[in-house]
């Protein structure tokens, strides 16, 4: 079953927030077929810890305005990988080094990517797998 429209809307709000804070990369992955707990992963990277924090704050605010509140926030203190769990979506904001090391796109490569509608977003290593 593909991601819900609500999850896609929240993911687009998160992606727009990240793009506004000049995220290095933004990827959406529909994990609804593999995970019962969430529908979409939004994976974002930034070039430094301060930018990670700015993106996290903006994503949290924008998704709240879209009607969802953060259920869990982890990794804020270190500023290298912050996870924001909104229920329908989970947003991972990485420092670029950690993003390449953990390579979540590779781990979830069997899942379709989503067009998040923002300039700078990328389709995670599988241009033919889009789920719109």
C-alpha cells in the first residue's frame, strides 16, 4: 500500500522547509510497504552542524503548521544526525559525512522514491522508481 496523501503532503512540507534552509540534498522514500510505523522517510543533508540545527528547526515548524507535531526528536545535541518522528513521516537530517556513512538510501533501495517537489531534491539512486 503506497504512502497516504497526508504523509506525502507532510513530506513535501518538510522538504520545502529543508530547501528554504539550503539543504545539500533532499530525498523522499516511500517505506509504507516495508514499515508499519511510518509511511515516508525524508532524508536531508547539510554541510555543517549549525545548518543541521537550522533545518531541523524549520522542518519542525513547517510540519507543525501543516498539522502534525513531532512525536520524538533524537540526536539534537550532537548536530550530526537528527531524527524527527511525526508519525506519518520520519525526517532524518544528517551532516553530509554521516549521510554518506549510513547511506539510508541504499538500505531502503527496494522502496520507491517520492517527488517532493522542491528544487535540489534528488531521487535516491533509482530514477525509474518514482511513486507519485
